[in-house]
């Protein structure tokens, strides 16, 4: 998030006149597959570990800012008019990924259960999209490239020597590409995928070790269904 965006957000949130504005909120969820390179995937093969991905975001787009530009303090109006879209999560404590991948012999006998938080994200590139503010529009598909900071805990349970029982707890970063398409006035579908990189952790321990014994890199892919609804902001 740039300094310009932070300044405009601070201005909006501190302006009493900004209360009562209707902001679209996007709630999305769907299945996700994750491939953890290293010992877990050597045993499991090409089959991903399963999970769920979900998001809750308020969508503040250029149209909404322009409609309410008179409520933005004069010194920030130029910066506000240059913003195409902001996606704001109501809390950094809402998890983004849930790993729910039972230990099954058919899939190598390695299971994973865990959770990932993404407290900070940055849109590197986006085109198309929009909030459908007014609920009579269907904006073009949104294509985006985003990066984020992660905190992940995963319990790996296995009887295999290659992937021993592990409590994986590490910070990391991700890079995500997504395509988001309106299928109705309030309904959307999105496809996406990308990669994750973590501070390395040796399987079965909490420290480091040879590269071929550690978890640190992953790839993921997902399908999400979205529902978008108006929400009255009372600041």
C-alpha cells in the first residue's frame, strides 16, 4: 500500500462527513489446492493438499470516490482522484487460508491441518473490475497481480520418515495472479494461483537443516465464489 493510499485512507476515516456512505462489501470463499515442495510433496506426488480460501473486503473504487469527493479534505482530493480501487479488510485477524488435508494412504500418507493469515497485501497490477456500485452494472473482468505478507501454522502428520510429524510455524510472502468475473449483479467467480515463500524450517524440528529436509516453498491454485452487497459505513 503506497504512502498516497495511506494518506487518503487516513483522511477519509477521520472525516465525520464521510459517515453514511454505502460501500460494497465482497465476501468470497472456495476450494484451494497447495503443493508444498520438499518432503511433503515428494511423498504425496502431484496431488495437492486441500483447503479453503476466503476473503472479506470493502471495495472503494474510483466511481465511489468521485461521487463523494466533496467529503474528502481539500488537500487530499488530488490524491484521491488518482486512486483506481482500494480493497480494505475489516480486520487483520481474519484468516485467509485453512488447510484441511487428511492423512490418506492413497495420497502418500501425509496430512496437513493449519491456518494462514495475510495481514498485509499490495496490488502490483490490476485492470478492469469495479465495485458495481449502484447495482445496475456489470464491470469488465478484473485481472490482478498481488503480493502479501503471510503468517502460517501447519500441523503435518505422517508415519513417513521423509515427512515426519512437524509443527510448521513461519512468516512468509506470496505472489498471486487472479481473474475475477461478474456472473450477475452481485455474484462473481474468480480463478487464481501463485507461489509462497517462507523462512525455511526443517521437517520434524523447528530449526534449519539441509534444503531437501525443509519446508519453505509452495504453489497454490483456487476457485472462489463471491457475493457482493452494500454496507452503510458509520464512522
